[in-house]
């Protein structure tokens, strides 16, 4: 058996020990709520209507997301082309923001409906602005699985929020 070089792992990365160590000073375990939002049909819309129309739709979408996020104390973690990743310290404001964003997009008469995924859970916050963990991945998958004008969430994540469900 040939020994591996010091500091490497199965990925061949000399920094693996740092990257895999959640106790690293720039990595912190936190509980957060995540949502991914996406304009359904954006690629086809761009192909048919052209780039200028797509930019107009995207600009209006981003203005709605920015406005609603700021009023609910939700952070826009990243823009993802025709979508966004949103983060909340508490689940209620993020879920309320999602419902409001979807309603505003629908009420605006946008030709592109919104779809979204929401979940809450423990993750690792790295470098102060990026999140790694199952909750992030699940929220993204829920968004991808959502139908237009639909917000998908795991029942356990929302049942405790509203006692009248």
C-alpha cells in the first residue's frame, strides 16, 4: 500500500483537513431556513421573446424579491440567474416572504410564474456567507420539483409554525 501524501484525502486535496473540519474558525454550525425561488419557463421565454424582454422580466422579479426580502428581514444569499437563494434566521418571516413574493409575481401578470422550495435545518456556515448542508440541498430540490405558482415545503418544517393547520 502506498501511503497518501500528508494532508491529502480521497479528494486529493491538501486542504481537506481544513475543509472537512466544521470547527474551523471560518465554519460554524447554525440553524437556518432556506428558500429557493425560480421563474418557471425563463429559458424558453428568453428563446422566444429575446434577451431584452428577458432582462425586463428579470429586473421586475429581482425588484419584487429585494423589496419583500427587506421588509421581512430575509437575506438574499445569491442570485441564480432567473432565481435566488434566500436565507432566514427564523422560518416564519421567510415563509411569509415566499407567499408574498409569489402573490406579487402572480398579481403583476408576469408571463413567468414563480415556483419555490422551503426548508429549515442545521447547516455549516462557511466564510460568513455561504451555507453547506442537507437543508440547503433539500430546499433547492423542492424548488426544482415545484409546479408553477407552487411553494413546496416539508410538513415538519411548517406544522410547528402555525397551530391552526
